[in-house]
C-alpha cells in the first residue's frame, strides 16, 4: 500500500529511518537523526539559492511553472487583470477575498487618505543628488518612514499591522513620484484624492501647472493592470527577503525597504531595465540573428527570457503583450516592440531556447510599455516595487500569523581553516567540517 513516507538508509552507518511526507515535503530537521557518531551534528540538506527548499506554507499565490499558471488566492491572473482593479487585488492578497462593495469603499477611503508624506520626509528626499537612482531613493525613504512611525515596531498588534499596511500601500506611489520629480528638478505634486490609485500616481508624476491633470483612461487602466500582474509571485527573492527580515520582527518599513533592495537587483526586478538596454543594443530587426548567435555562444544572456519557476510562457508576459497594443494606440508605436516580437518569434522555434525551456517572462515586454507611457528606464523597477508592496505585506502578515514562525537562520558547511593561533605559523589545513567542527 502506498504510504506518505520516505525511507532512507544512511550507508555510512546502515541506519534506516522512515520520515513522513507532508504536502510533498520531508522536514529537513528530520535528517539530523542520521548521525555518524554521538557528537555528530547530524545530516543536513545542502541547497544553495533554495533551488528545492520550502520555507513556508502559503495560501496567497499559486504557480504551476510547467503549465504557465499563476493564481492569486485561487483566481487566475488573467481573470483578475480583466475584471479587477489593483486595489481590489491588493485587498484579495492581503485579506484572502475580493472586497464586497462596502469593504472596497472603506479600503479605497483608507488608502486614499494615507497617500500624503510628512513634510519632513520631503526635506529628507531633497537631500538626494539630482541624479539619484529612484530605487535608491525609494528604499531609503521607505526605511526612513520607520522613524516617522516608531509605533510600527509593535508587529504583534494586528491593528498596528493593519495601519502600517495601509500607510505603505498608500505612500509607495507618492515616494516613487517624488523620486522622479526630484530627478527632473520639478516641484512635488500632492496626491489628488479624487483619482484612482494609478491615476493619482500619474498626476503626481506628470502634472505641471494645470489645475487638474488630464489622465488618459487607457493608460491609467494599462498601468493598473501592470500593477496587478506584478503584485505578488509567491517566494521570489524579494518576498523571501521580506519574510527573512520580518522573521526577526523588524518593523514593516525596514522589512519592505529590505525587500525593495532585493528587487533592485538586475537578476530580479531590475531585469526590465536590462531588457530595454538589450533592445537598444540590438537596435534593428536585421541585427537579431547575429545577436541570437552570440547568446547561443554564451557571450551573454537573452534578458527577459527564462525563469526559475516558469518552464513555459510566463502568463504575465502574455497579458502584457495584449495591453501593449492598447497603450500604443494612445502613445503611438514603440519600434522596440517589433524587435521584441521578432526575438520571441525566433526564440520560440529555436531548439536552443526550447530545449532549455526559455520563454519570455514578465520583464520582457513591461519595459517597452513603460517607455511608451513616458517612464524612464530608471523608473521601471520602482513601477515593480509599488504593486509588489501589497505582495510583500501579504507574505509578511501570513508569516506573522504562522504558528511555525521562527527567526530565519540557515546553517552552513564550514570549509575554512580549522584552527590557528595568532603569531604561530601553523600548517593550514582546509577540511570540510560541519557546524560543530567534527570532520565530515
Ligand atoms: C517575480 O515576479 O518576483 C519574478 O518573476 C521573480 C520570481 O518569481 O522569482
């Protein structure tokens, strides 16, 4: 009879043990029962970059990478992108259900009435160099808010968690817009509570002297959809960072700032900026075959292709492609889409990419749309961080309610010099030793 159990024999000692298999996993700590001697620390798992390690149970986001499926709380991403607003999806991620009309009314009111930044924070932002990268400004300013709201450190208080959750989601667009206007040398524009989340962000970015900013409904809807697509993606690097920093019970401003720092990396949220740089470098359709050849020779990667989890087409990239057409109707065509579409067409039928399951991911097309909408490449990752804040906070809240929560503290295998004394020449021996120094 099949049984949810795993039997392992340690051939070092001929010890055989059976471990329960729960939800397709075995508990790594169980393996420590395999010891080669009484003072042996016990067997550990070795998994750099957590290629196959589960660190939490989560009911927020589901991904089937082989089938190219992404669901938030059970809803398909394309269903949400078609039928919901970003604020409705943020509510779903945080509270588990789409809001009722009354709940939505209160949620919109709460978010809209927390968009303002304290004047002292504006002075803080004025301290940045004129050409400071918006991600550096965003990360530092979010961290600085932890000094404006010191009560945020009471992370065990649900009402406090709720208030800081609202403040963070409400203020991210304001900080992002201010970081852009600082770069442009433009005066800051205060939030407009009459507008929707995306519309207000656009008016804070681009309003000049006109009393009311005329928002393009097509562009505002496109931005709202892009926000939905980037809102959460289960245990990616930045959400894992949010959980790791949160596990030390740091306040949510410092945890979100840490998560945003991870997102700023070119291997994570910074990839959309890299894609645009790549498309600029390719420059024309004629240059594509030569470029693909160099990718195949391993000279460089095809940015925006491939994903740790998706071994199929990233569903977000598919939706972004559809949104691109609507955006270009308003903004005019962005030539780079031709190069991107041709790159995709070639890559999807080329065995080099197919055999490696390299498909366009969410970053491949997002940069082209952002640029067509008038965003500078330096703002692309900020546009990722704004909606992802809802995902980071949902992951953090789930962690804070998790009965298995402990401070994150992985183990290591020490491979350095075993022992030596200052001033005494010792024969340097490098031996693999486990945490308690017993020879492996
Ligand atoms: C994301 O949305 O965070 C990226 O696709 C990266 C990931 O999921 O690992």
